[in-house]
C-alpha cells in the first residue's frame, strides 16, 4: 500500500503514451521531486516498480485487476528483411501468379500431361526453384477451374476465327485409347484471307455407343451446330469404312475418302501376295530373334562398331501399317553386314540368292519408296 507521506499525482504524466498509465500515476517524494521508478495504482493504491518500461504495470493489472482491458502494445515498425520477403507467398490472383498458372495449364494441354503432374516431386521442386513465392495449384483446381476457363477462351477465339471462313473442310476419325475407351476426333481446316491454311482440333469426344452410321451422324451434326458450321457448306474427309461413309450420306454432305487410307488399303493387299508375304515373314523372324536374344544384340553392337555402321536396333513391322514394313526392311538392309557376320544367327538370310539375281528386299523397297516418302 502507499505510504501516508506520499503525494500521488491524480493525472497521467504527459510524456507517458501507453494505455497502462491511465490506471497508474507516479509517486512524489516531496512537493517538487517525482520518483520515476515507482508507480501507484489508481485502483488499489499499491506501489509498483517501473524501471523505464510498463512490464510490471501490466503484470499488476493482469494479476490483481483482470477485469481491466488493456490494449496490446503497438509493434515497432521495421523494414522487412529480404529473406522474409521471399518467404511470403504472392496472392494467386496477382498478375505474376496468374501468368505462371496459365503457363502450367498450357503445358498440361499442349503436352497432354495428366493433372497429377503438379503433385509430382520433380515438378514441385522445379517450380519452387523458379519462383519460391508461388503457390502451386491443386489438381482439383486445375481440372475444375483453370483448364475449363482456358478451354472456353480458346474455343471463343477459334469460333471467332471460323466466322471469317467461307467454306471449311472437316476430318473425322474414330480411335481407341490404351485403356480401350472409344473416342471420335473432329478437326477443321480453312483458308484465311491471306491464303494461309489454318487447322484446328475442334473436339475429341468419348463415344460410348456403337460406331454405327446413325450414331456418327448424330455426333457430327451436333458438332456442326455447336461450332456454327452448318452454313459453311462443309466437306468431310474420312477413311473408307462403311459407317463413316453412311454417316456422311445421312448428312447429305460432300464426302472425300482419305487418300492415305486408300493407299494403305492397296498396299496392305500387296503385302498379302505370296512372294512378299514370305519375304516379310523371314525378315520378321530374324528381327524377332535379335529382339529376344541379349547375346545376339551384344555381338551385333560389336559388329556395328567394327564396320562403322550406325548403332541402331532392327525394327519390326505393325500389321495394320504398311509403311512400318518398309521401315523394317530398310533398317534390315542397313544393318545387313553386322547381321550376316553374327555367328549366333543360324537361319538362312532372306537375301541369299544367286549372284546374278536382284535383291528382292531392295526391289520391293524401291517400288514403294515414293509413296512412303510422300505420305510421311
């Protein structure tokens, strides 16, 4: 408690700015001298030591007068450090963050990457090194917000460009993914006013129903309506399958069969000729042997280095692609010296023939090489 000889000052000292001094005053030693190290509580008249700060005064109010509300002391204004600045994240709606997010979306769309790429450790590490302050969007935000918004922006730009075209050409083809899901892709081609060919993929839609002519016709009609192409007098190019031809006939549009597909059908029939079929079968057996034998591959690489040949493996053809048969035979002839000198190959090579006869492999390649080069 305060001494009887003290002279309390009823008002707060003018040089004290803290809210605490509303409840304290300084003790006077006499009528002139003030004790600056001792404060008197105006609520309970207790003496509290205060050595140039208000810590003891605040503690007294908290412990003995909890009902008294005291504002927290203001934090001193200080200039942030450079390291603290880089630790703070930039807002996701800032122009810099939006540019980075858009570049990630374009990377996923153009390179056909999965949404989970933003969750991979390597991608997150790279983005953190490039911009530590950037908050990487989640795959959910990418799939539900960012990519759909980008799709509508690109779609609007293409739709605006299509309005200037007098006529358009469409291509349509059905295909199946590795997971055995069926899709139909529609592309559009037209000439600008400056005679520059413009090609755009309009859509790739899953087609759960069977690929009948009626179902393909319905899908094509819906696409023409969606992109506003019904009045552009479109021409449709498809392969020569019956369902595609029937779908275009039902739409009463001009249909042009794919020339590359027609050539493929003709050459597929040529590959079934007995002489060519036997030739491909023998080459295919040798290529399969090298693909399955590690020892044969090792010896072949040694021969390639010894003969200064390109260190490339033999190719095997795909049944539905005639040009793969050309690639297989072309690579077979290129690596013929290394293969023929391989002691592990026991079978008779297909080019074994009389010296005055022409090589049948090279003759067949020369006959189809012009079309192979043109269709690349």
